[in-house]
C-alpha cells in the first residue's frame, strides 16, 4: 500500500469520526451506528498489517477529547475492538458476509458492553439493553459497507 493508500485509510477513518460526533437530537443518539468501530473493524480485517490497535487508540483519544468523556475511555474501547478484529481476521475472511455481520455484532457488542461498564463507573447505572443498538445497526450495515469499501479499494487499486 503506497502513500495514497494510507491517506485513503485515514480519510475514511476521519469521515467515520465525523459521522460519530455529528450532532443529533437526544432521542436519535441511541440509533446512531458505531461508525468508527465499523470502519476500524473493516480496515483491521482488510489490511491487518497496516491498521491496528494504535489506530484505535489514537481515534479513541480524539473521540474522548471531542465528547468530553474521561480520557482513555473510548481509546480503551476502540483499542480492544481493533485487537479483537486483528485476533480473528483470518477466520473472519473465510466467513460469508452474513456470518461476518453476526461476528461484527458480537464484537461490537462486547465493545459496547465494556464502554457501558466504564460509563457506570463515572455516572448513573442503566439497566436497559438499548446500548447494544449501535452494535446491531452497525452489523446490519456491515454487508453494504464491506461490499462498498471492497469495490472502492479495487477501483482505486489500494491494498
């Protein structure tokens, strides 16, 4: 992957970052997919030798600063997510697109669970499972996103 490839990876991750912090009404926040987690997962699976835990950590720190979350909360969650996808990327590539979507839901759900656990340390405890909705929506978007990103990568000759 040349310099253009690295720029494209960072461009897509920064676009996902912008979608992640885009202001929405409070009632809609629970329906926002975990854009950053899904794109980080894609790049960890597509180019595991180039995108990894450090990318998740840097993006997580930036997200902490923008959201005003305790410093390191999102960095830990995105680093964990990148690590899990890097751990499973060889198996992940063998699965069909729908099996991949289920695995994306499981791994994003684990990341959301860790994030919810960290939030309860600093704030009120929530007993509902609606914190898993971003993981569910992200996994429903996975087949479309994966297919689109693969087509763009082939078209641009990246990776």
